[in-house]
C-alpha cells in the first residue's frame, strides 16, 4: 500500500468501524491513538484519514475533547440529498462559490494562500497516483470559503459539498470520470482561481470560479445519460455568466 493510498484505506476502515460499533451522532468515537493501534498505522496516517472524514461532515474533532460522530451515513441528510440532482447542486455551487471566491479575494491572507497551495499539491498527487482521491479538490474549495473569514459562508459551502457526497446520482456520474485529463483540466482551473486570489482580484476570482464550475458542468453533461428520468441537466440549458 503506497503512502498516498494508506489514509484513504484507513478512512474507509474508520467508516466501517463506526457502522459496526453502532455509534450514534453525538457519540465520541475512538481516539487517534486507538485507531493507530487497531489499524497498525502511524498516527500521522490516522490524522489525515480523520481530516478527510471531517471535511466530509462525518466527524468533528474537538480540541481537548476527542472525535465525535456528526451524522449517520444513511441518515435523513442522505435521503434528502438523493432528491437533489447533480446539476441542481452544481447550479447552487456556481452561484454561491463564485460570490465566495470574490469575497475571499478581498479577505485572503498569506496563511490562506499557503494552505491552498498545499491542497492543490494534494489534488495533483491524487491525479498522478490515479487513486480516485478527490480530497484535495474539496479541501481547496473549503479553504476558499475559510479565506472569507466568514464562518456562515464556510458552513454553506460545506453543506453543498455534503449534499454532493450523499447524492447517489452524483456518485454514479463520478464513476464515469475515468479519464484523468478531466481532473487535470479542473486542477488548471483551480490554479487560475488561486492566481486571482493571490492578486486579491475579486472580479477575476469570481469569474475564474464561475468558469471552473461551468467546465465541470460541461464535462458531466457529456458523461450523462440524458434519457434517464433522473437527468436534471435541463436546469443548466440557459446557464451563463
């Protein structure tokens, strides 16, 4: 198992342990040390796995207290997300995250930029190893929201990503993204967004984010079964911006 792959496998093992042991939302789960011992991996690997689960909204790390389960994998949020089509989610993200990128450009700090660079390095690593690891992608968008210095905007962005993670229709579409050239194109979009943020150019950041999510929409439209009753791409028939 490669070093890059280990934390992905451990995050899956943690999910399985949560289900098997019957943890409920609000329960404190195993500590990092316990997980490291149980799965026979360094704590650094466990820490990366827990971070991925936290970004997915499954757990919350409370400093000085422990790791807490925030939701069940098959809870009401998952059921609700099943009713929302992938293109509807993309439309919401395009509207929200473009405005968030503009605000981030106004408020971004040097520390924010450093974290975003690290996230893009993680995304690039996931593409090159071809492990199906999208954590760098989500982390980059999360960090842009954090750069607004507005926790309400962070929550809104994370909520849309949580809905995406819980959407079975999105999951089916994502399995069709077998060509890493798509993901390299999106990485290029991310680099353009980062460049605008570094320049503190709000208009350029907003436009770069809009174009990025438009590129995602175009790719998914090409991969979709337009005759499926679940297809909701018609929502974007008049997309623009």
